[in-house]
C-alpha cells in the first residue's frame, strides 16, 4: 500500500459560527487552525471571489497524519448551491450519534444509513461503531457523473 492519503476536503460555508458549532459539538472535531485573508486567493482557493475570506481547519487529529476539513467562509455570502458531485463523508463513531441526540440535531435514516447534515447541507454518514484512535475515522464519498456515458 502506498503512503498516499487525502489531506483535506474544502467545504464552502455560509454560516461560520453555526457550522463550527456543528463540527465541534456534533461531530466532535477540534479546531486545528484559523486564518483570515483580506483578498481573494490567486489560485481561487476560496472560489471565484475577490473579497475577504477565512479558512478554519477542523479534524480529529493533526493535519500531518489525519484527514481534516477546511471550512472556507467568504464574507458577505450566506449560502451556496450544492452540486451533485459530493455525497458525503463517512465517520466511524457511535459518539457522533450520541452527540447529535444530546444537541437535538436531526439524525436522518437512523435505521439504515444514518447521517447528519451540517448547516448548508453537507452530509456526514455515521457508522455506529466505536471511534478509532488512529487516522482512519473519516472516509470520503463522492459521485462522478460523466455526461453521455449512461444509456437511458
């Protein structure tokens, strides 16, 4: 097996305080770092926006050896339209389900494939298992649509 791994996934968020509260209080992640920027990123890090923005890195452990989430917030934008390429992240943690219950956060499809939604609509599928102590707690899921490759 190679030493390759996904480093992080970028979520564009419209309500930074509510989103950070969700990641901390429901998912149980920690804030790893926060940065503020006065102008848009030349590499479009924050999307096609030229104004002030921030990024907050959150996760279950250090960025050097854990998958983490980057919460990108563009000042003045309160929402984003989600596309159809991202299904969700899967997290192994019974504790997330308990946290959601304690925070009165809705748990969808509890009997089959439970998931919680962050403010803004990103989904987190929760495996009702003890949380691993290593970096293997999070798995990414996304769906690629190739135009014209499917016969109707």
